[in-house]
């Protein structure tokens, strides 16, 4: 796991976190959050949806962005302040999702960094996009 202070970061700096989404991931996310929407957990119901099959919760994809921010850039000790999200395509069981984060702006006085946040699948299709504001860990 990484950890960068605002003084160690630069505009354009990027990091990634990648995960294959398994049915078990969706089931566990549903159990932890209480979001039991059948489009996520019931194969028969999901067949009748616009997607024709089970899909992952949008917030599960957003969680991969959180993983990239909290373990890669800015990394350990960073505090999430805000996050905007737009879900642009479904994530299906077996998809490989890569969350990429990129430094857009650095405020050394307030110890804040504005980041572009994007998730894409194995085909390069964007599944989620947004921006985040974080307070990186201050190093001694």
C-alpha cells in the first residue's frame, strides 16, 4: 500500500486498482449493505430486467475507486471528503473492473487534492466516472 502527502503528489499522477467481480462479491456486498434489489441477487428476476442478467451494485464499482484512493493514491491515511459519481454501464459477473484515479488539482495550504475517478471494464468500457476530494495523510 502506498501513501503520498500533498507535497509528494503532482497533477497528472495516476494509480489503479483492478478486481474481477464474482457473484460472491455481489452477494457479500448485498449482505453488508442490506441492498437486496433482486436485479443484483436473483438470477431469475434479473433475466426480466433491461440487463437480462445479474449486475453488480453501482456502489460496488464505486468501492473499487475507494480502494484505489485509500491504498494507492493518495493512499494510506487519506480522508475522503466528497465523491461525485455517474454510472455509465452495468458491471456483470466475471467483469474485470479497473478503477483509475488521477490528480487534477493540489491545494497544499488546505492539504487537499481533487481527483478524477473512473472505472472501466475489461473491454475498455467506462462503467463509472466522477471526481473526489481528499485530504492526504500528512507525513512527519
